[in-house]
């Protein structure tokens, strides 16, 4: 499929992820390796996971469907903020302090911004 046939969302999503992966995989000795905080949202839920691209493993994950998030409805800004705090806490337990934020093509606004702010409150730096 060519770029002309892709939607603007698909082009933005692929561009963002490929740039973040290239930074980690094409590393040199002076550059710091950071895991990727990947965010996905649907109309009702929001999900976040911290991925190590070098080894291809997930270090921590959280979603609005979990009981630990303690939210009544999954499609609100408050739920996204709670998931952000939860992923921040789980990441610090896993030994991760600095991450790259992968918004996955979603505009940095609303729930995406709330999850980023919650992760910062939870102890992550990006």
C-alpha cells in the first residue's frame, strides 16, 4: 500500500513508531537506550505498556480494565490519568525511570495527554 492510499492517521502512526524504534535499535555508545511507553486507546478503554525494543519484551503494562486502576468508566480523562499513575508505579518497580513516549498516531490531547501526565506523576521521565 502506498502512502497516498493510507489515511493521515496511518501515516502518522507508522512515522512515529518507526522513528522511535530506529533511535533504540541504531544506537551508538554515546546514546542512552530508553524503553518505549506505547499507548493505545479505543472508544471505551485505554492501554499502556512499556516495551524494550532491543530484546522485544514488555516490561510493564496497565489498562483501564484492571481492578488496580480503580475507575468506574474506562473512557474518561480520569481513567487515563489513573492508568498513567499505575504504569509509572509498575515501571519503577521494574527498574525503568526514563522512557520514550509513543502516542501511536493519536493526537497529544485529552486522554493521551492525561496518561502522559499520570505517568510523570507516577515517577517516569520523558
